[in-house]
C-alpha cells in the first residue's frame, strides 16, 4: 500500500438507487475510473446513505442495489486489487465531518444548487437530507483527502461546494484539507433524447440482455422532423448518433452513416442495427465478466468491500484526527 502514498487520490461514488448503472454512465465517469486506476490511488464507493436523500422509504433495496453496483464496477474492469471499494455507511468519520461542515454551510449556498431544483421537479420531497446532499458529498470527498473527483456535469456545482467548504474550514481552523479538483464528464442524454440517461429517464443498462438492448435501440428517438428515409436528416442532437459516437469504435462506419443520413440515403433501421452491433460488442466482455463474478457469489463481494472498508476507515481516521486537533476538541 505504501506505493499508493505518492499517487494522487481519485475518489468517486454512485448512489445505489438501481441494480446497476446505465451504459451512458460509462461515458460520464466510469471510463475515466477504469483508465486511471493504475495511475491513481482510486477510491470508488457506494453512496448508500445518499440514496436515502430521494428514496428514504426504499431502504430495504439498498443492500441488493449495492451488491449489484459493485458487480457492475468489477465487470467493467475495475480491479479490486488496485481500487479501494467501500460503502459510505461503513465510514462513520464521514458523518461526523458532515455535522461539522453543515455548521459552515450557508443555506443560500444549498438553495441555489441546480440539482436540487431538478430533484424537486421530479417530485422528490424537500427534506433536510436532500437539502444537505452537497454537504454530505463534500464530507465523502474531504474525509478521504481526495485530489480528483470524476463526476458527470450535473454534479459540477457540488464539487464547487466541496472546494468552498474545504477552503472555509482551512482558513477558519487550520489547514487540513486538500482542495479537490473535479474531472467533469458529459451527461449522456436518454434514449428518447430527453434528460439524463439514468434510472428516471430510462436507458440501456449493463445487465440488459441482447433482446432488451435490441428492443430499446429500435425504439430510440431519431430526428423527429425526418418522415421518410429519403429525407435529409439531422445528426446533431440525434440520440442514435450520439450513442454511435460513444459506443461504435468503427469510426469509418459512423462517418459513412452520418454522411448518408444527412443526404437521405440511409434508413433508421440500418443506423439502429449497426448501433446494436456496436453496443453488443461493447457489452459482451462485460457480460462475460459479470457471469464470472456472479459465480463467485455475494461473499466475494463482501470480501472486496471488507478489504476496502478497512483501508478507507484508516484514511478517514487520520483525517478526522487532524480535524479534531485543529479545531481544539
Ligand atoms: N452525487 C453522486 C451522484 O450523482 C454520488 C456521490 C455522492 C459522489 N458522494 C460523492 C460522487 C462523492 C463523487 C464524490 O451519483
């Protein structure tokens, strides 16, 4: 573990609000985690208490979703021998820091977070917990003294709050925290061309089988103004082409499809069938890996978490000791 000492720490997490993640998350943050795992001391955690900010009644699903999420991490190629995996709920230092940071947070800072408005628009209740979402997120980040935080664009404002709180703490009590930097990824739109591809707007998921993937792709929205396949079509903002850009590694083919689409020389079916082939090629090795992991059973996942949690608690314990010291408790 000593070799990790010289490496920058990358930290990120996901809320376990579903059994897996949409493949669009690969573009937003997952790919950068996989690519960076050998160069950075990578912490990937399941933000299980954060799931309660919008789904507090659903606490019984959190464990199942957590196991599903960790299996997703492992199947996309995050290596448990390199990455520190843990559950947020197992790091008590996070929640003690959350109390301290909440004292330093001004209400207007929380009121103007864009994600809050989105969540309220989706019908979530304005609870104290939802309001405090960014403070808890700042606690996740700061208690591990993280350097780099890969998140999708919708979390950008939260990273700013984390930086502000780190600076405010340091200047009030004494320097403890690094000022973390966000690595902001794109938010990929849903299959209907609306919103973020997530649990709420639907998408293609890592655990979808071929038939499901096919059905979803065939139902994807294209250019709404194009009536006949001989009409010139728009590729910009067109969900099928956005997904081609991200998931089809055959650059020539994508270029050819775009050209012909713009000239009215290709039908939606061909464009979608080629997208299906590309996404299947992306998903196939992930499915194979997942099968191997499923065979090892849940005990294996708990072992991975246990190892990670021991390390994460140690890191958090050291930071907390400094916090208490500079504050004079
Ligand atoms: N807010 C993240 C999401 O939208 C989850 C999260 C919670 C997180 N705490 C974090 C991400 C700390 C990065 C760092 O799913």
